[in-house]
């Protein structure tokens, strides 16, 4: 199997994917903040991964894996030196100085680019036929950052696995709380798709040397022909993540789903049906029951809710994106409209506070 040079923009979630890809002997460069970069360059990074049937999680340490990892700032990176680029930051971060210029260079390099964001890049949305893309720009923090990214060179990898920085840990440590699979749509071209298919095989073949012998690890990379498979995340985000945001604070994703199961179900099924209207097959998506069962273990508020609570002036607005797409199809859902309005109001308050 070929080995690749891979650039991952964003080390917190990026290190989870990196920990899986390093098994294949690939070289990975993480773009991150100075404190993260110096720690990763000095010590590598670690990921704790729960394994079914095993009492203790597995500890993956980047320095003990076959591949090589380096880290550094967004400046001075030449995207043309890489075979694949992963976008692992949250959408508002792509407008920040340095990152914005790097993303522009990534687009112009025409190196295949795989987004691992809850909020699909605007360029990926353009792979969905029949939408008024201009009218969807209002959902993006700064839609212009995507101008140089060609829809033919970008794909979406749904960030289904959940991971957090342990509250008492260092910035190069990650703890996986829900070890599900990454679900990636194919690229437009077969040649670009072959790269991610090769990575899929590497991740699948990876075995970890545990005291009890070589064990298979969860969190696979799965590649799909349908561009709609990663959009299965939308229903989860709107029924769970965004409903963690309340008028005066936040609640856990488990509470967001299970405190009013019928409302969560109606939101979820509305988004599910919208994806089918856009061209998804029902089997591309995840049924509500399966999500509701997984949500039982989501005992923290979603990252969007935490960011909002901490005063963030911008967060990813997949809620607004789905609302705007639904409107184009002549559809609306009162619970979604109310939630979008609530998030708008709370963001407005955060911006006013930041400007004061």
C-alpha cells in the first residue's frame, strides 16, 4: 500500500483521525496553536479509546505507531507537498488570520481535501444538485473563505466519533467518548477516491498490541459512493447537539434527546426526510432509534453549546443551514425554527458583550 503525506488542519479532533492513519505508516502534519504544536513535537499525542468487552480503554501514543507526526502553525505550509488535506477545525476558525490564507492556498493547490466538520464546507454543498447556493451563505461565518475550494476536489467525512480533551489532561491528550466510525463520501474523481479507499484499508487492518495479544480497534474510516451518507449527521445535530442550547444555559445531549423524546423524534425525522428529498436513500442515513440509543451515553453538552456558553461570538450553524435548505424545498419545522431563533438571539448577545 502507498504511504501518503497528509496535512490535517486542527489537532484536537484531527489527532483522533491521525491516530488511526498512523497505523498505515503515513506522515501527518497537524496545523494547530503554538502551545499544542510544541507539545506534540516534543511528546507526540495520545488518544484513549474504549474497546468493547475490555475494562480499560486502549492508550494510543503517536510515537509508538508506525507513522510520523509533526505539528506547526498555519503559516509557512505549502499544501502542494501533500497528497491529502483534512479540515478538522470548526467552521468559524477558517476565517482567522493565517488559517484563512492557508485554506485559500489549499483550494488553489487542487490537492484533494477531506472535511471532517459538522458544518459541510460551502464547496461540498455545491455537490448537492438543485439548490440555490447563494441563499445558503447566510449560514456561514464567512462564506468567502470557501471561494477557491473546487467542489470537484472536496469531500465530507462525517465526524460521528465523539472525543473530548480530558478536563484534567494536557492539550496533546484526547479521550474518545463514543467510538463510532468516520463516514466519508467519495470524491468526484476515482483517482482522489482511491487515496481514501487505501486509507480505509489501512485503518481496517490496524491491530493494537495489547497485553492479551493483538486486538482490533473501533473507529474505522468507511468510504461510501453516496455524497449523502455524511449528511446523516445533520439529523443528529438538530435533534441533539443544537437542542443542548437552552434559553438560559445548556444541557447534555442525552437530556436534549430524552427529556422530550417525541419532539426530538419529530426534528430528527424532519431532517431525515429532507435528506431523502435532496437525493439520499433511506439506507444512507441512520434511523432515529439507533441515534436515540447512542444519545443515552452523551452525558456532556455538545461543543456548540459549550462554545456559546463560554461567550463565543460565532459557532457552526448547521442548524441554520438545514433550515435554509428546507425552506428552498417549501418545508419548515416549528421546533427547528424556534431553536435557530434561540441560537441567533444568544449569539447576538455574545457579540454585543464582546464588542462592549
